[in-house]
């Protein structure tokens, strides 16, 4: 096996849950090899670096081996290497931290957890500014 369709490979190494989702990502231009958007029928070779945009970041994977069969998560490192830049993961972390402030339209009302997170973020806590060592017995 020298070449495999990119949609099959992306599904087999568990980047996408289904092959249909992998095909849709290719159609929408979210999958590229060498900076060029690819169709789902594009053949992948060992050594290719595949970029997958899953907003807000772009993951990069290097093909180590080819397969058409879906595998368990423990076997995935034998078939691909994650070469995503650290800056992309930093961007993801920033998005997680700031995500609740800029809510997407149509997501509905914030949950109780979201509201508390927003309150913690926007309102400073004043517990450190108070002196709680009161002496109630001494009324001088």
C-alpha cells in the first residue's frame, strides 16, 4: 500500500469521527497538504504533512504510515506524528480562557457555571483587602 485517500486516512487515525465529516472538511477547504487545499480523493503518502483547520487553530500531522482501517487510540502514534506549533496550542488556551466573554450568537443564555465564570472574570475579589482580625471583646 503506497497511497491512501486522505479522507480514509484522517478517519482511520481518529482525527475525525466519521469519514463523512472528513469529506466535508475537505470540501470546505479545511484540509491542506503543503498549503494547498485538497479534495477527499487526494492520495496521501508517507512523509506528507497534513494541515487540518479546526477553528480556532490549525493542527499539523506528519504521516508515518498508511492505513485504511480505523484503529484504537493507542495505535495512532505509530501512524502519525503531531507536529502542531506550540503557538497554535497557546491560541487554543487563550480561546478557552476568553471564550465565555465573547459568546457566539445563538448559544442561548449562559449556564450557571458560565455566569459564575463571567462574574469571577469581570468582578475582582476583595477578600484580600480586608482585615478580618477583629477583636470584639475589647471595646476601647
